[in-house]
């Protein structure tokens, strides 16, 4: 696992052994802290939204100055930044849109992520030099659609999540001559809708998912009731709490990365702008390590069809997330096994407990309850295996001993064994009791 997040030569240049290139690792940045964490753990690029026109209005998001600072920080670390403006707009949404586009262009961002054809046109007219990436919301499912959007000026297409590996392969083969980049979601939450275009939230809560304010009703618990028998509930499944009939497991294509590399996708994308800093860092870390492991095997002369990932990669990703995993449409249409019917989420015992603020002494900001004697795991950039240690002492910055740290506390840790040169921005986690994640 490399400690340098991104270099053009290592990620896009041809090795001595193969002409294959690794895809760009594109990570979510719901706020500045998540951006810093994603970059720390090896993202090649991040995507983020401003306070308007983004499909994640509930994320922390960025002010105009915040975007400018985020771009500067990312570029300093040789990481690209793409800005989401992927709502489906009404006329009322576009009154100040040209000014907004120009201000985004002025930040130095590397591209815009767009779904609405009208917004696409305005981007071309207003900021013609900014690359446009087509959002998965545009639900591109075939080669001709890719060619159409390429002819309109799209430089990258995020393919619909309803595609199989074979369909992705065919689209890549059919569109090689266009020069368009293809991007694929590989990890994160799935909507029960077509490429995320859902109206369930609108009907049930008045919050429009296609304009960034989804209430996530697909995660609600539902029961069956006959209209003439109010209050009489009929079991949809044998569970007294009802059933979460729209609640999909999360996408995970970690084990299929060698096949996506072989197909020739240009970017792999992780969902999660509204997820925690700990989630973003841990997931990016695993995918970065997996891509680096693939590159190492290719450099050794191993053919991509024979490239494998050790079981430790799956074991590590299993510690992250709360809904289990599905490969969605990758091999075939998903079955009922891809759903969680009895709960909104699986109880995940591992949670981030702190983030490193200074390395000498080891100063952290707590993100969960941490007590003296706790066993914790340090997530390094240089190795996939977490470094396990025990908290033997905690003090405040002014030297007062503590037995317990609460979220938000800044404390100095002493561990056994001592962590050697802990990285600023690295995540610490611990295993909580199953009934108290």
C-alpha cells in the first residue's frame, strides 16, 4: 500500500510488464474533514458539492470559499476535485446558475458532474473549458447512449449501476474510438430506483430526491394493512417489526476489481458523501490497497486474468458499513438475497474512535467513547493489516489524567505497544459491544 496518494506516473503510465492502467480511485468528500481523510488514505480524486445544485443537500457540503480551499488542498496533494451539480432542475432553480458556474470555474476545480441535459447545455455555454462528467442519474445503459453524450461533449460517463460486467465490457469495446472515459460505482449505498431517480421520498414526505433532499424512505420499515381494516397489520414476513421491503444491501465490488481493470474502466467510484469520516477513510484505504496489490502483480508479469486479492482485503471491508454487501447486477439481476428485510442496518461492531491530530505526542480527537484499557486499531496508510494496541494512559492537553474520553475531546494517548510515527489524519477504531455500536 503506497503512502503517496496520487502520482500520474504510477497510476496512469504503462508499466514495463503491461499496457493496462489502473482506474482512478474517486472518493466522496461530504465536508472538508472527509476530503482530507479520503486524500490521506489514497484517493486519486474526490467529488464534493456546494450548498446548491447537489443531490446531497443533507451532507456538510462546501461554501464557495470552502470549495476554493478544498481544491487548493487537493491539488497540493496531486488529487483532482470534481463538483457535483447533478440535480434535475426546474426553471426556478436556474436564475443565478450561470454566475454559480463561473464561480465554480474560478475555484480551479477539475470537472463538473452533471445529470440534467439543460444544466449540461448551460455548462457548455458558460464554462466551455471545464470537463463535464455525466452522473449515474442520467442512467446510461448502452453504447449508443455513451456515443450520444460523448458527441455532446461529455468527457466521462458514470455508467448506470444496473449494468453487468459483460455489458460494461461491451460498452467499453464499442466506444474505445471515442476517447470517452468510463466510470463505475464499486461501493456504497444503493437506491431502490432506476439509477437513483426515485420519487418515493417526494410522495411520502414532500422531499424531492432529485433535487438533493431525499428522506430515504427506502430504509423505512413497512407493514401490510387492508384499507377497510385500519390498524390490522398483516405480516409480509415473519417479523413483528414489519419488513424493510425497499432496503437494499450496500454495493461492494472489491473482489471484482481485477475484472474491472481488465475491462478498461477509467475510474471507480465510492458512494458516501453523507457517511462518516471513519467510513470514508476506511473504505478508501481498502480500495487503495487493493488497486496497489493489483498493480504490484501486473508489474511482476502476472496476467490480469490470474491476478487475485488476498482474503485479508475482504476481511477488512467486512468491518466497514452497516447493511451487508451485494454485487448488485454485476453477474445477474439481484435477487431477494440482496435486500435487508428485518432491520434498517446490520449491527456493525467496529466504529471510529478517534482521529490523529498530532503525532508527537499522540494527540487525537475522540469520535466515540474511549476509556483507559481499551484495545484500539490504528489504520495505517502503509499496511492493510490494522495495528492493534491498548490504551494505557490518557491525559488532557494540559496534562490532567483521564479515564474516559467523550466525542469531541482532544486527548493525548499512551499505548502499548507504542505507535511508531502515527500519521496525522489517520483513523483509530475499536470494537464495541454488539448492542452498543
